[in-house]
C-alpha cells in the first residue's frame, strides 16, 4: 500500500489507532486501585487516622469498609502508626465501627499484619 494513494478516511483510521495505542502505553496506573479488602491504617490530613478494610483508592481518596477512627493510640511496642500496623495496639481511644468511610486527603495507607488486626478490632471504643 502506498501512503500517497490512501484516502483521508483511511489516514484518520490509522491516526486513531495510534492514539489508542499511545494512551494505553502512557497509562502508568489505573485511575482507581482496588484494595481487595486488606486491613489498613489510613492517615489523612483532615480526618485523622482510620483503621479499616480497603475497598479502593483513587488518588488521595480512600474508600474503607468496616472502619474505625483512631483518636489516640499506644502501640504494643514502639510508638508510630507503622508500629500499630505491624505489632498492634495495647491502648487507645477508638470510635465504633462504620460500615463505610470515605477518607479524602489521605497521605498514607499502611498495610496491617494479622497480629495487629486482632488488637485493632478488639480495642475498646468511646
């Protein structure tokens, strides 16, 4: 096929195909990432700290299921949120469980270990 013999319509079809390929290759990450229900602690700028099960996140907006707000906490050892997510908590002030929470302005999503989940789920609320 000679490019000089192609019609304008054929050239548009080729250009459209290249645009689709370029868009696919340029996509570094999907717009929304699924969480597969994994337990996480989420730190946000305006809503504090939440523990729950990751439904998905889209940029800095995080969607949690069965979430609790962590007003204060004492890690089982250490003192940071990373310690709470890996070793659990021995004390703190937590909310009750909300079926679904949307955290806007999240700045950290920290995966939790099974040991940590046991303490985070059983922490007293109120």
